[in-house]
């Protein structure tokens, strides 16, 4: 199994040393792990200016020297994206070498983070429609290998916002997926949703099925772990879900080059 979304001490919201996560990955039988710290260009965010590439790479090299014979350790990044910070994001991604880069949208209008308070003055439509515009813009940049947690707002939507129907935004998702398929860009099945409020991966099976019906086949799988206990969490059921939805392989990356690994060999 591969876990392609794990944070380290180079993320402001994570205090887990890289070696502890590598040990947990080996113990759980994972063969590959991508460390994807927050790269933040939104000035208000706690992670703004926190990441240090040289420290991160030194930590990664040390982890490879300890665990490299048992675990493939990839240099990854979770780069926050929205159109306000697009040029800074481009400059960063083009100037730094990684194996694998996730593009994630965490901010909505006027630089407000999409947390529960964001829904105080907005209904689901007001949140998801502009959110998907930013996701689409992220795909258009061509800067990323995969798009992170593409229905993230469901994680923070309060019950009062009403029932979340994943296919209510089918038109927006269809246009995003058609573009992703043309650009051969993956998106991520983020399993943190299974252990958090939505109790389903981000995205879940309805959206994955829509993508498969449109002819898409490229997905990555990540736990979004900030602690060692959750590395690889929810993977067996997620791989089974992918199979049921008609996705028979998972994407793997080395130096930004993709290859496909059959789901059956990971199960
Ligand atoms: Zn994220
Ligand atoms: Zn993350």
C-alpha cells in the first residue's frame, strides 16, 4: 500500500517527526510514503512562511538513510492554491524539486478559510460553487500531480447547512473531471474523512463513480496523517471502493513522473 498524504514537523499543524511516521508505515506494511507538508502562501494562515525546503529535504534524506531499505520515501508537498495566490504558487512549484505535488484548496472568498464559521453566512451552494471554481483554476495551472480532497467543504459543513448530496454539483465536477482527464492529472481519495465528521472519504463513491463514468482512471490515495496512528488508515476499504467504482489502479510518482499500480496488488 502507498500513503501519499502525510505531514511532518515541517507543517505548522503537525508535531510528528518524520522517523515516527516511517516506523508506523513499515509496521503497517506500507511500501511507499509521500511526505506532503503544507506550502502556504495565504498570509493569514498559521502555515504561512513555516515550511523550509532545505530542512525538509535534510529530514527526508535522514529518513531514507534509516528506512530506505524497507520503504520508498517520496519528497512531496501539499501546496495550497487559490487564484489570489496563483503567481506565488507557480513561482514556488517551478523553483523546487519534488517527487509528487498535491494542489489543495483550503480558502474561500476574501481569504477566509473554509472552516465551520465559513458556513455562518453561506449555504452549501454559496460554498461549493466558488470552491469548485478554485479547484478548476488549480487544474488549469497544470502545476500539480493530484488535486487534494476535492469535496473538503463537506468536512466542515454544519448539520444546519442541510443534507450534502455529492452529485448536487455534478455539472461543476463533470467540467473539472473532463479537464483533468485531458491533462492526465490525478485527484486524491483522502481517507481522513472516514475518521472525521463526514465518515466517508473525500471524495466518496458517488463522485468517484462519476469520474469513472467519464473515463477517468487516475487517482492517488492519502490518509492526510498528522499523527503516526492514522498512517494507512482506511486504505483497505478505500481500495475496495475504488474497485467497485471501476477504478482498477492507483497512481505512483517519482520525480513528477506517474506510473500506475493495479489495486489488486495493493489489497
Ligand atoms: Zn488539505
Ligand atoms: Zn494535508
